[in-house]
C-alpha cells in the first residue's frame, strides 16, 4: 500500500485545491466552438435517439463514453457551456491525484510524486485540455490509470491489478485511437527484465498484438462499411 506522512497529505491537498481552482475558474464563460461542437451534437443526438448520431446520419464513434457523461452533465446544469466542460474539468482534477499515484508507483518517493503532481496541476497545457469539451483530458486519465495498474501489477507480481488494466486499456481505445501508442509500455518488461520466462514474454507480446488488432480492425471495418452504406 502507498504510505504518506501528514506533510505529504497536506501538500497534496493544497495542490489538489489549486488545480481544481485553475480548472473550474469561470469555466462556463468559454464558448463552445470548432471541433468541440461534435460533442454537443453527439450529446443532443443521444438525448433524442439514444446514440451519437450526426446530422449527416453517421454515428460519431470517437469518445462515446465521454459524450454520454456530457449528456448526463447537461441534464444537471442549465449552463450548457459549463455542462459540457464539467466532466473533463473534474477528470482533470482527478488526474492530479493519478499523476501522484503513478509517480509514487514508479519511484516509491513521496517527494518526487508531490513535485510531479504540482507541475501537472499548474501546467498550462493540462489546464487548457481540462477546460475544453474534447476527449483529451479523459483520454489522459485512462492512459495514466492503465499505466498505473500495469506497473503496480508488474512490480508486485500481482494479478489483482489485471481487471483494472484491461478495463482502462479498453476504455482508452474507445476515447482515441492514439491509445495504441501508450500500450507499448506493456512491452517494457521484455526489455528491462531478463528474468522473464519465454512463456511470459510470449504472453505479454501476444496480449499487446491482439489488443492492437482489436483496436484497429473495428475502425477499419467501420470506415469500409461507411463507404458502401
């Protein structure tokens, strides 16, 4: 289990509050424009049809879980600009804690993890993405989560982290196809750990290959069918 002294907890709480303020300050004042409108159209379609159907008649297949969250958020908040930005802003705040947990998992040092969490909390790029309706901040959350579960399982040789690893790996693919790149971390043990048996190396490599195929093939098939339907 992760262990933290009182000073670390206080520092982390202060960083968390600062990060939350930077992400939620005047959140509803920002207009929804550009590609962000796809999420609004998708959410409106979900409210009417139950699925993110675009005006063109085609399904919007990217970041569907986030769009459903935004649809739910829109039912609770009357300010639409705030409602569609709220899920990402909240997830952006949670990412601060996840950065801490991930860095603590890798380094086992509270100081390093606290510094990493602070740098992420005040990062202009991280703040920017957490204040927009698009999927990037939520995508980062799934990547950090699957990396954390992977390295926790690897360092502790525990299968208890496998369900979380699989869940967030699958979820990351539904948000963005670029999730294939972070999956390369699954091959890390093959490079750094010569103690692995041949069976274990084959298992890790096989999981990676099958997962990449699973992630890419449906997208290619969907694009192919769309050209004929």
